[in-house]
């Protein structure tokens, strides 16, 4: 059984609880254990690094130090958590002076970070650590005929880890194909959802959301799959405001990729947090999931 | 030291170049006084040692003092080593008994502290004197030159080289991997900047090669093995089975007309058109004989068909034909194996292979070629729509840290040519996205201005992305080119119907293997390395192996032709001399000390070291040895010695440089 | 850096190959780039000729440091011989460390014929690094060894 | 006519050389028949003052084994040089330092600490020997240790070198035969400075193992490798010093399945034994990547010990820096 240290992050506690539930359910099906880090803290989100860099690094390093003690790879389902932890680890490795400062602070908590933690996004677990065959083998209700827009967002593949394709990655499509769905060609799959701009510059962010939704409609998708709570919220919860602002008429379901996998695995929708969304998912999606029953 | 050497030391002023910083008088006097024990009998300084008067001064001393060794402290040996060695030779002193010490490039020009520069010069001369004592008289090695030449690669560069040598009356073996010679140039429609028809100027040359009595043309062939050394190479060539008997085939073309099997032509037509399973790559192919592509031929797959055989009027089809190994003896080799175009798929954000109407430069060449799949009509991938707006992206895969850092040299001009052809044939609106326009050839800048006058748009900026994600009105069905115009600082979204990626040039996939096969060096990129980037651009470090055309680096047709001709001229010169003198810097193995441990055997990249199983000793072939000395350093028994750079010479030079050879020195060392 | 090492002028023996690094030195000269006068160069045909004996000889002869330079990996004039120099360099460093010679006293520098500026700046940098290490002063034959030291240790 | 005089001395050495001499069996009778043994501390009683009283050059042949570690060694080296016509550096210690020379890695203080103050020594009061000590009977002295061990030829002029740890008995016998033949006018002495009782090539010359072109992907210690008994040990990644070590021992160790450790010293004309091996081993490492090269080299656990086990004192650098610095200067 594969085991990971699991860093849920703040969003998954409340707003993205359905992501949390579906992540645990689907990984369990694949024989993967997500062991939640003890006493974890906020990753600093997208803004803290612009307020106090050293403290922001320390915040992330604390989680890394706790994870290091477990000897496991860390998995974060939220793209922002993942990105913050990944580049904190990378910076600490390169910058001995920074590492010294950070460790000085961690000493207060009897912690130390030695640079020996691998950080993964949850989707990497499905794309790399588990083979498509393994996923396929667990599918009981393939999502046949369901056209899904794979929305990567901007943080999963940045920064580039090794030589992987960061311009036109295909791993999300691979996962969707494995569960029987049809990944559509979604040209804006790497574009930003607006992030926290929705608070500071609402109109600009809404325009970004509109483009993403329109592109999904144009590519004849029935649902957008995301791998990030922030993306999910921006794309789903702001649809009404987009409609008001631009006179459009979007009502487009946005699900976590783990929810789609869960449906294909035959996990009851309720266990996947389905039913908590603002835009209800198309009945056809649920039907597709159930049809083979 | 058995007999005491008599050494002359000559310190050059080089006008003020040396004397301005180094106190040459002091250095000269110091050498005379302090290096006496080493054998220095005369030490002089002179304004210009390399002048004829300076040389005569040395020659006079050799005669008068009976000098047995000469040390000249002047400029870099790369500049005047030959000069002073010749001067010594003129006075009947073996040239290799003269040692040059660089006190210009290594002292006066690089140091400002006059005292330090003077002291360093003394140490360098002391090192030179200590070394020269152990120099040995050497004689060059003479080997005969076989008059035949091997040319590898039948592109324009190889064609030019082959014709030059054959016209001079010597045998040439021209080996080409594809079924026909012609190379990339045969695929082009027009050549920049003159817009000559590429085929019109190339075909006559190809025909000449095919019919030349002094050229043995081996197409559909590859080099198997190369052995030997300058003047005496033995090359094995694999002549792949054509399945067509060249003696009886007339090239009438009935076979490929009747062949039922269509194959996408990924080589000559760049995937834009089809050919048959039995084919000639293009109508003007030389030789005119077709080949059967056994991977796709129905007979080889299923065992039936033989349509070609049935219809062939001369019974030239031979399904049982086998590969043939041909061994040839040659004196020299020219490698003109060309380049591969950069694979634009690697830049995923440009969408080639994903977005239908993104074309590569080679595809566009075929599209615009009157003999190409569309008959020269510039249309979209659907085969009929004429584009209204065309974007041409420069520097695809070039000048980019993610792919190749170098400039591919031809893409700017190629892009301008494309722009002109699009303008002329479709009247479309054209955007060129460039980083810098590089048009340094004859008539190139004028061509650029002609394009400006034609109303082509030039946007200075590196394209970020080509996408089909349309957003704004008027973008429907178009490709969006996202770019920052760096001259105005604006982000642009340019909707186009067709995007052409001006792909750069890359070394052949197998360039490194070829370099290894022929024992020459290859840069980290994969371009083969010339002997000197400026002064010896077509020779390589391995005597007898020359390079021409794009195999050395990206270049356009005129430069490739010039290099082909230059390599031919170099070889003709060697053939005329009938024999060649090799530098006597060589390694040799003392048989009685060699224990046959075989450490040295694969240390040599030139395969110059042979192991004799019977005697259990290794031996250096002096004609193959290039004199690097790596085996000398590697031999655990100290059984290998190297002329010109012996252990004694270097160890003694170290002592000299540290002034350990000077008695008074000991007192200056703090206890 | 102590007061003693500030005034110390190290002597460094440098080995270059004939094709790249020696030409880099020539290039630095032609372009009149200035660098520290502490390095005395020995030209070999190739960095592959570099016999560890030469390095030990240089240290034993009183050099404070040794520079080995050659063509960039992949650019060797003799195809691949600089890799042999690289391997020897790695092994030599280990042996020197065991002999109490700071690994910083042996430097490997790749320089192409066009990299005169790099050659010059790397030499100046190296001289400063060696200056900070202080003199090596390897005893010369006949020096020091005959001084008995028994009194000191028994005290 | 009196017989020519013979002497043998041991300086800093283990005594193995003497045993090797005795190990020539009945040949030892030839020594007695042809020579008058005047000085051989391990075999007979003799006083330094007797030697000091001899006429200069009166001893025909002296076999000197051991390196020069203290003032007594040095004194006797000078003394025997003066009294001998032919002085032979006998065995690896005298030629190149050998195992006692490995102490040149360490400062004298460390050597003393190890000898007198580590757990293996019962010395609760931490008493150290004094070079001079006043007794009621008068002052007594013991030899003074030098900071480093030197080879014989670093102290006095040497006529011949006879390597080996110890020299092979059949080689000793052959040398004694040669000297006797010279005495009888039947042969001539080799040129001064020559190495005697050994071959001109290296151990590989006498080694019967099969060999190929060499590339080394990994080094390993012999006890951890299941070695092919027919194949060259070095090719199997076992660091065998044979390629650099002078022949003459009939490849004793490799024939018995162990790697050559180099007791016969460098081949003819070699300046630094270890440098030869460093160059040779490194040249055939099968990697061009610095990290991988380092990984392969990690397999050589003690490179300086590997390359200079017998040769440190006789090498170009002669001793490690801490040993030199133990002089305080």
C-alpha cells in the first residue's frame, strides 16, 4: 500500500470539503493511504509571500519539517499549497543562508527541516504514481460520452519540476481517458482563473472567468474538471456575477477531478460531496455514472 | 645530462609591446648570469626578434657559439613558433630544439605591475631553458597519399566538392543515404535573395555528377566502417538493396506508375504528399533508378503483388537483391552530411501537429513548390482555401535557451522568401514575427527592403503562443498568435489563417556517431568541429578528414558551396604533393617495459593503439597517433613516451618555473 | 584573511591544452585583459596529457596551487581526452586531501579559445582563493626534516 | 687471502627482510663461504664502535634495510655508507619507505599519542620516553624521532636498489650468486643506481590472468566481490596495483587470487608510483559525468593508502602536510 503525508490545506476544511472527501475516497479505492500531517498550519496562501517573505517561508517550512519526520512524500490537493511548499523546499535547498534562518525559527518548535521531502500535487499521484491501467481496473461505471474540459490552472505545472511539458501537458487528459470520459481540446486549460484578483480587481477577474467558461462551452464540454479549490470557486461561484456583468447565461458545472474519478469508480455521489455545488451537475453525468449498474 | 648543452636565450622587445611593461634588458642579463649552469652561453634582447635581422642574429649565434638549443622569449608560439623553428633550421639546427616562451600574451599584455611582469618573464624563461635541455631533434613523418577521395553526403556541398575533385582528374566516391542526391536544396522552390528556381540551378549539377567518368556514385548507401589514416583510409560502404537492377533499369517509370501501394512521403515531401512503394524521390532524381521501400511494399509484407515486376519492360526488378558491402581505398574524406530541420513539435505552445494550419518551413517549401503536392498553390491544410492572413514565426528552435542557443543563420532570409512568395501568389496580409532581422549576405539587406516595400508587417517580438482559443469578434476560425511587440511594448493578438514556423537547423541525429566513426570532434550541440574557426574552416583535427556545408554549422547555399569547393581544393593540394608530412609529436611504447596490461588500449579515440596478443604488448601506430599524449599519462608502467612533451621536459620545466634550477634561489626561500 | 595572507603572493603552476585553454590565454593577451601575474603556464597538447606526476611535482617544487585547464567537455580537440583529465582531477583531489593539501589548491577550468575573459577572471579569482589559503611551502629536499622534534612532544 | 666483508643492517623496518635472507636456505652457506660477516645485528653480536673503528670502504657489500626514522638510523646509514664499497637499499623500506613510511600521514605528536596514550597502552601516568635521562650512573639516551621517515637514498648515496616487501628469496639468492660471480671475475656489476633482483616490466607481465580492454564501472573491495579466477582483477573492479608495480615476484598475489598491493615499487624510470596508478585507474573509469565519476571513486575507500602503501616516503610529496608541520614550522 502506498502511503503519503497528506496536507489538506485550509480550503479543504470547509469550502472545498467535497474535494477532501473525494480525494480520500478515490485514493482509498486505489489502495493509497493519505495520512494527514499532524498539527499542520496554513501554507500562507497566495499573498503572504508578498507581505513577509521570510515568515512565509518559515510557515511552509514548518509543515515540511513535520512531514520530513514521517519520511513520506507530501501530497497537497490544493494547487496553491502545492506550489508554496514546492518552491519553499526548492529555495531552502539552494539558499543555505535562508535555510539557516528558517531553521533558527523552527527550533522554537523543536523542529528542523533538512531538505529531504518530496512534494507532490494530488493530481501527480494519479498521473505518475498510479498507472492508467490501475485506474482503469477500478472503473465500474465509465463516464462514456461525457465531455470534460481538463482545467489545469496556472500553478500545477509551475515551476517546471524537471523536463516535463509545461506548455501543453497531457496528463490530466490521460486521467480523464482512463475513467472513460472524453477530454475535450480546451485551449485555455493553462490560463489563470483570476485567483485572488476577484477581491482586488473584480471586473478583470470576472472577465478571466468568462473566457474560461466560454472556451469550455465552445469546446462542447459538459463539465469542467479542476484540481484546485481556488479555481473551482472562481469558476463556479462567480458564474452569476459573470452573467450580470457581461449579459451572458452561464450555468456550467465545475467539479473536482477526484469527484469524476469517484463517480467512475462507482462511489455513491454523496460520499464524494456531490450535491454541495452551486451549479448542479447535469443529470446526464450522474446517469452516465450509474448506467452500468 | 650527459653532455652539456649550449643554449642561446633571445628576448624580444616587440617594439614596446613587451618592452613597455617587461624590463627586457634586465631579463636578458638575468638569464645570462643565472642560467649559466643550465647551459646558457649567450643571452640577448632585440627590438623585433621575428624580423629578418632578428632571425639572422639567432642564426649567427648558432654558428659562432655552436648553440645546441635556442630559447626565444617573445609572443605566443601559435604566432611565431614556425618562424623561429625555420630560422634554426636555416642554421642547421633541428627546428624542434627551439623553444618559444610567451612573455607577451602571458606577461606584458596581461599584467600592469612592471616588476611582477618582469619577474614572471624571468621564471617563464627559466622554465623554457630547463625544458629545452630535454628537447630532442625530431623529423616529420612522411606518408603517401592515395589519390582517390570519399565524399559523404550528396547535398549541394558534397556535389560541389565531388565535381571539383573529379574535374581535376581524380577518382571520387560519393556516398548518399537517400535514393537520390540533391539534399535539402532539391526540396526548395526558390532560393533567396535572387529567387532563382532551386531545381533549375541544382539539376544540371546533379546530372553532371551522375555522368562524370571520375565519380563513382553510391546512393541508398551508408558508411559501415573507416580504418586507416591520412592518405590511406579503407572505407567499407553498405550499398543497400534497391531491389532494382541498375544495369538493366532504364528509369522509364512504368513501375511506380503501376505500383498500387501509396505511402505518405515523409522525407522529400515532408509529409505533404504521397509516393509509391517503388519510387524515385522526385522526377529529376539522380540516379534515375527507383528503389523499393521494403517496409511498405505489399510483396514484402504479404508475399503477393509483384505489379512492378510484371510491368517492367526490362526485367529489372529483383526482389531477392541483397545489401552489398563495397570496400574502397581513399586518401582523404569530405564529410558533407548536412543538417536536420528542428522538430517544431517540440515547442508545444506553437501547436504544430495539433493545429492544422500551422506549417513548418519545410512543409511550406513543398507547398510553394510548383512540383510539389499542390502544384505551387499556397493553400491551407484543407487543400483549397487560400489564406488571407499569414503569420511567419522566426527563430523557431533557435536563439532559445530551451532548445538551441545558436542562430540558425538562414531562417530570417528563408522567412523573407516565404513572405514574398505568399505575397506574390495570394496577396495575403503577412506578419513576420522576428527577434532581430539578420541579413548579412550579398543582396540580403536589399531583399529585406524589398519586402518592407511589399507591405509585409514586421513585429519585433518572440511569439508566446499560437492557439485556436478565439475570444474576440473576428477571431472565429482563426489561429491566434500571441506576441509582445517589443518596439511598442504592447501585447498583440494577431488572428491569422496560416502560421509558418521558420524552423532552425540542427545537427543530424547521428552526427555524433559519424564524428566518432571518422575520429573527429563534435561540439556539445553536435556540429562537427573545424581545425580552426577562422583560419582552417574545412579541415579537422584528424589529418585527411575535411568537413563542408551544414555539418559544420548552419549556413546558406552559397556558403555551403564555397566550403565544398574549399575542401576539394585542400585535398587536391594534398594529392598533388603525393605525400604528406605529419607533425612528429607522437607517442611510442617501449616494448620491453610494456606488460600488456591494456590500460592504454581504449584511452585512444583514434584507435592508434594495437594490442599484440602473441607478444602481450601494445603498440602505437604513428600514422594514426595524433599526439595528444593521453596514453603517455595513463600508462601505469611509464612505458609510453611522447615526443615533444616528454615527462623529463615537463618536470624540468616545472623546476625551472619555480626557479629551483638557480643556486641563489635557495637563499631567498624563507626557512 | 589574516594580515599574513594579505601580503602573500602565491605562485601557481598552470597547465593548458594547446587548442582551447592556451588559446584562451592568448586571447586574453590579444585583448589586453588584465589578470594576476601569479600563474606560470605550461602548454601541453591536451589536458589528457596531464600526468598527476606533474601536479605532485609542482606542489613538491614549492607551488602554492595548480591549475589544470582544457577544452570544454564535448569540445576536446582530441574528441574525448579532456574527460580523462576530469576523471584524474577527481581522483587527485581525493588523494591530495588525504595528504593534507586543501582541495582548493587544485582547480580545473574549462575554457574555449574564445573565452579569454573567462580565463583571465578565473585566474584572478583563483589567485585570491589561494591567497586566502595561505602559503603551502612544501619542504624542499634537505630542508627541515633533519630538525629533531622529540623535545617538543615529550614536554 | 681474507674474505671480503659483508654487513647487513635494519633501520626502521620489521625484520622480514632478514628472514627473507635466511629463507634462501643452503645458499646462506655460500654467503658464509665467500664473505666474512662483520656486522649483522639480528644474527650476531656487534658493536657500533667496532664498525666505527673499521677502515673506510673496508666492507664490500652492505644490505641496508629499513627507512630513516630517527637519529640512530641516520647515524648508522652515514657510517655504513662510509665503510662500504657497495651499499644496497634492501627491501621496500630502504627503497621507498614501505609500511613504516605510512606514518608520514601523521604528525609525530599523533604517533606518540597513539603509542603511549591510547586504550591499548597501559600507561596511567602518561609517561613519555625522554631522549636524555639522568641516572645515578650517568646520563642515558635513546634515539630522537624525526618528523618524517626518509628513504635511504634521501640520506646517503645508494649504489643499488633491491625492492620487495620483503625481496623474494629466489631473487636474493640470484643477487648473491651474481656478487660471488663478480668476485670470481665471471660477471660484471650492473651500472650504479640500478634496481637489482627484480624485472624491468610490471607485475602484469608475469600475471597469467586473461585481460581485455579496460573500462571500470565500479570499484569494490576484494572481499565483497566474487572474482572470476581467470580474469584480470582490475577489470573486475578490484583495485590491483599490478599494472604499475615492478615485476620480479612472479605475480605472487594475483596468482593467489589477491590483488597486487605494490610492494615491488615503481617500474623503471617512474618518478611517482602513486601518480601512475591515479592516472591509469582514472583513465579507464567509464563515465564522463562528475557525479557519476565521484560515485565510482567512492568505491576506492582509501585512495592515498591504495596508491602509496609502500611508497609514500619515496613519492614526490614524501609525506602529508600535517607530518611536515609537526616540526612546528
